[in-house]
């Protein structure tokens, strides 16, 4: 039984929402996208997910059943349970474990050490009207970002993809996070040649193209943001 209709509640510059958009696109699933201001969740969103967190996927089936899947990890696992290709958890057990480790890295470590500082100061404060960016937080976020990028660069020196030999959710999650940071022109790609080459490959995939058309009102994207060969 396949869903006859899907709605996807998301915010365009939320990395967790972006990775699910990529997964839906890679699996060629049609969805109706519903933009949500995550800092001011609506009653509709809170009814679907009491935490108010994004993203949320709603599937309506032919038999009248409705399935609500909340937040990115649950949605990614749900999509893998459906009879859809391609599979985005690697088949080899060790690579699959490595992909899951890296997905967790972004959900916890990267989000706490980079996004909570850099994206909060450059994006969230603006959206919520919390004043000017804090220079010290920006500096700390950029220092943490450099450490993370150096680590990803070291992985890609010996691997085709972040988790090993095949493309996985680890690559999608990484690309989702870095793409938002890149929009704000905080990526010095020239310092990380293996990471840059990897990102160019991900960026050229059809599932990634819609992300390049996202616009945050009042903020101009980095000059190279839409370029596939930069």
C-alpha cells in the first residue's frame, strides 16, 4: 500500500528539514511542502508534533489511514522502511554503523558546537528579533566549524563518501548542515579540497537543486551558493 498524498512541514533553512527534503527528492517522492516558522509554531504543527520541532511528514493512505512521522531521524528511518530506492543506509554492517555514527555527530555535536553559535547569531537572532550578533559567539562558532571541517576533510582523504564506499544519509546530513552555513558565506572551501570535491558531487544531484533556490528575506546568499562548479 502506497501513500496517495504527503505533506511535509518544514523550514527551508533548518538543516534537519533540508536532509529530509533531499531524501524525499532522492527517492522521487512527491510532497506538498508547507513552510513553518519554527520559532512560532502554529496550533496545526503542535497538534501534529507536541514538541513543535520540525520537520514533520504526514502521509495519507488509500484506506483512510494517516501516518504522522515527526523529526528528521524518525522520518529517515521511516523512508528506509518503505519499498523505495535507493537505499541510503549502507549495506555493509560496519559502514552502516559508521553512517549512523556520523548522523548522530551532526544531530548532537555539530549542532551544539557550531549551529547553536554560528547559525543562532547569524540567522535565528534575526528571525526572532533578538538583536545584533554577539562577536564572541561568532568567533567561537567559527573556531568549532574549522575543527569539524578538518575532521570531515580527513575522512574524505581515504573514503569516496563520508561513511565509506557508498553514498548514505551521513552525506545528506552533512551536506544539509554545510549548505546552510555556506548560504551565509561561512565556508572557506579552498582550505578543504577533498570536502569541496565531495560537496560539488552532492550539490549536482537533482535532489539538492531545490535547496539552491531557497531565499532568506533580507539576507543575500554567498556569491557561489548556486554554482555547481565553484
